[in-house]
């Protein structure tokens, strides 16, 4: 690809992001087709597709086979994930858990102090979805710990937690495999939610730390590929 083509696809990616913003599209909304975008900007369809692939790499758009292109969760993100990280290992999984241990207990305490009603309601829904995910919704349900950060009222804290989970998506998958007692996970989430709902910042912080500490212990005790222990 020539430098001019790269420059054009970069410029077009910026223009597509501007459409998302000016039309107030949100994650899950359908985006215009590649052909429609090509006509709108007077460029070729392959150039549009290249721009969309750039946006897909940072989660701004998502391709759904047989359905179209949709606005992704990265459309509002200021902390971006790297899609080219190496394969996860025990060390990288522990790095994620320990980063979350530093950040999330304090975030939970902040959420308990703020207690914005709508955010607390979404946190309760996320706790339920962890055990019984909605089956018919085309939009991915909110991760409990992202909803917990959102309840703090600080958008950057929410994005920081969300970015950690997305930057290390493979490590997060490993965590789910190692800490696979869904009933226990759900019960711990409910306890954290109740502490936030009741405005008990100390309990919210302690319960979140205990929950993530249990995850860390499960990772340490688990076997990893290649005999890593």
C-alpha cells in the first residue's frame, strides 16, 4: 500500500469516527455500509474497508458476519487496547490480576460513596447477568467490574478498568477458566453490589479485594500449558 493510500484510509477513519459522534451513535448501533460510505466520501469501497479495519483494531467498529458493521465499545474509549499482544502466560495473567487489585478496591469504595441510582441499577443487572446472561440481546452485557467502575461516577476510571480487561482479553479468558465456580463468582459479585447499594465503602473495598485475591490464588494454583507453575 502506498503512503498516499495509507494517508487516505487514516483520514477516512477519522471521518467515520466523526459520523459516529455527530450522529450520536452508540455501541451496538449499525453503521452505514461500505458502499454507502464510499459514495458519501467519493472513494473506493476497498479504501473504506481498509479504514474500517483500522477502526476494528481499536474496537471502534465491529464486523458481524452476514449482518453488517456496528459501532463498537471503542468508539468512546480514550485508553486503547493493543490487538497484537503475545500469548498469555501465568505471569501475564497474574500481572492483570495484580493491576486490578491495585485499582478496583478503591474504585468500589468510590462507587459506594457516590451511589448514583441508575448506575447502581446497572450494577445489579450486571451481577445477575454474570450467572444468567440475557439470551436474546444483540448487545454484549456489561461486565460486572466495568459496571462497578461506572458506578464511581468517574468516566476515566470506568475506561481504565474496561481497558485493562480488553488490553488483556486473553488473560481475562484464562481467569474465567481458572476461577470457574460461577455460583461463587456470582455470590461475591452480589455481596459487592449490596455494599455499594448500601453505601458501605469499607465493605465494598474489602469484598472487592477479597474477590480479586481469590482469583489470584486460583491462578497461582492452576496448571498452565507447557508445565508452567
